C-alpha cells in the first residue's frame, strides 16, 4: 500500500484520482479548498490553498507520500486572461513548489497540463512545439517547465476538455453541460469549428497510476483518440444517452464574445501513451457508454 497525496481532490479529475487510488488499495490523502471536507471517510482530507507555499511544504513533509498527483489548477480560461498574475501563481509557481517539496521527501510526482499549450493548427504529439494563444495555456506551459526543473523525473499528462460525473459539486464539464441541457429540452449551442480530443477523467486517473507503476517519467498526451467538433461531441452524447430530437445548435467560435482566444484544433495524438501502456485509449463513445453505466 502506497501513500498517495491527491492535490485538488475535490476537482473533477481529483475525484477520479482519489477513487482510482482507493480501488488499487492505496492510502489516500486528499486536499480541498472549501471550509468543509467531502463526506468520504475512506480519504484523509486536508484543507489546502496551493498558493500558500508554507502550508504546502508543511503538508507534504508531514504526510510523507510515495506519490503526489497535482490536479489543482486555475482552469477558467477567461478568468486566467483577466487575472494572469493569479493564473501564474497557481499554474506555475505553486506547481513548481509542490514538485520541489515532493522531490525533497522522495515522492514521485504527476502533474496535469493541457492541450491549450498548442495554437490548434493541427494534431499535436509530445514533440510538437507548443505555442499557447492565451494566458491559461501560457501559464500551464511554464508550469510544465517549472515542474521539470523542480523534480528529476515527473510524469506530466496533457489532457483536453476533461469530462465525467462530478459527484462533489454542481459544476458541469464538456459532457455533463451538454447532457443537462439536452435532458431539460433546451437548445445547446455548440461550436462547429473547434475540434478537441476530450479526456475522460476516469481514463486519465488510471493512466497516471499505470505510468507510475511502470516507473515511467516524461510527457504524455492522454485523451480519447477522436478529434471531433463540439457539435459532433453533442451528437454522440445525445445518441448514447438516447435523447430524442436533441436541440443542437451549431455556431461558429467567433460568434461568442470570449475574453481569451481559443485554439481551433488542439487535438492530442495519443500514440506515445498507447505504446507505453500497450493498450489503446478508449474512444469517446466508449467513455460515454461507461458514464451511462455508472450514472
């Protein structure tokens, strides 16, 4: 049994990381930012603001984990654009400090990054040169670099449009937002000209542990292999969840007033992680079928 520190344990990915760690028989310590810890006695919860470097160092040193997974980030793209200083503090500085103290106590380190490090001019491998178009992508890219400088062998996972069931809050994601509106009979405006390779949080959590189990380090793209438009994702959601007469409204990305510029096709090529783990990444439809079965 390993001691696993799940930083950002109440976020969507953090929830799946905690559950995957429990499934594998590990002792799970997780952090939350709210005043009250989630009601899950199987997990040892600690309140933490990762911007507080003193608190971060104290927690990691007291816990002495074997593995630290950093799923905490400032992911609101437009908010990052409005407040790049806070985005830098969370996505760069705090990530580096967490990686550094993890290395100090001898813990392996998994860091979560994003497809928005790319400009979206085409599918990207781990060797594609990053070129972020907004503050979110830029701070996450510099976060990757700071993590590499602070820990000798980190695992860095780039994800895209993370989706799955959020059991701890009403915050929606790339799939649940669509499903919620479809089931309410509402019209769903979706971009027809932005393509992504969405990441099932359950898949990402399993990949993180599988790479760690193999004593692997480095940069990996983790997502479904499907490079699809937001409209195509909506059609798949409607089909799998059997929504009759879905009111999908295709719109261009440029029709919405967004503070931050979005890449048009930051699709992730997942060949490296598939070859490393010797298995294919599940398709978007397969992940939706799993969501339906575990609702």
